[in-house]
């Protein structure tokens, strides 16, 4: 666990992190005929001295181990804008309800190395509680963005024990934010529902998903769960916007939906994960 305060001095932004981290040599593989790797199968080469290492885009633990690599790859090179977009959606939901971001407690679920929390903090959101399943994510936050979170947990929400659940409930969390973590096996349906149920009734919710997850032709369990959930009596939908998440390696835009809602129910039934 990481114990830091929201007003700690010297909290670095990405621009300040750029100034104090080395630039990495990153190479993308050459195009392979007419086939483009699936988004969760894409990879790149990290060139170090006379060798190069092949790393999948979704191998976050490996990427977080190199200071500034995640930011350089996804934000500089591939122009990702999802943290800012989802932060805007969440603060918009709060404004609709007449609430101020600084009055609420936000759970950053699938927090990674803190890029989403940095955008939330810039919007006035505090305090912030981070959760990620990847231990390297916590190490990256401690290294690159100390003081950003009031608390950071490394936890698997598919196996959330009673003690940690009670500790999370003790934060009285009333907002959930989840950026670029849903789908592709990174966060399962039941883990997402568990995170939703850590929040109280009338909590603000903001997350993003790949555009195909709202397509009826996608019959995966996660896609069906999300469609059922946002149309259910458990969420009051405020915002649904298609936008460019980032670029693919060949420069093609990858589109996502940004979703903002209010959680109406105290507890969302776990059987939503089994639709």
C-alpha cells in the first residue's frame, strides 16, 4: 500500500516527468501484408544498447518498469487522450448534479501509473484512491508521481477479501473512474462489478470502452454485460460520446466510447457478470 497525502509537494506532471527521464528507443514492427494485429496483440520493440526486446502493448508490468516508456509510447507516439476525456466526463456528471469534484472521493480503478489520476487531479478531483492488479503499477506511481493518491492498493478484485472490502468501503467512495482498462481480459466483468459495488448509491461513474463493445455483433460476455448494465435500472446514463482514443501503429484512429453515469442502486447483482 502507498500512503501519501493529496497535498504533497513536488507532484510531477507528465511534462515534468519528461524532463527527468531518458527517451527510449522504440521501434514498431513493419507492416505485415494486409493484416493488422488485434489491439490486444500489438507489440513494439524496445531497443537497448545492441539488443531489442519485443514487448506487447498490454504487457503493462514490463512497460511500467521503464520510467517514461508508457507515456512516450501511448501519449507522445500514439496520441492517447482518454485520461483527459474520461476526467472531463466525470466532472461533467458531477456538475449536472451540482457537486464539486473536490467534495467527493474517487476510486481510480485500473489506475496503472497514474495518468488518469493526474488528469482527474487537474480537474480538481481529490481525494483519490487507486487500485490496480499489477504491482509494477504501484512502483511506477511511487517513482514518477509520488503524492498523487491518498492510497494505492494492489489487489485482484475477482478475489477481494473481506478485510480489504471493508477498508475500501471505509473510504466512503462516491465516484468511480476507469480509463482504458476494460475489456481485452485486463479487467473482467465480475471485477468491474465489484468495483462498482465499493461505491455508494448515487455515485458518479465514468469509464471508456472500445466502440465495438457496444455493437450487437459482439457476443463476448464483457460486451453483453456492459450493454445490459448501461441500459439497466442500476445506472442513470448521463453521457455517451464516441471519440478517438488513440492511434494504432499505422496511424489509424482507434475509437472508444466515453460513458458517464450515476449508479442508482446500492448493490448491483453479481449475476450481471454472467449474462
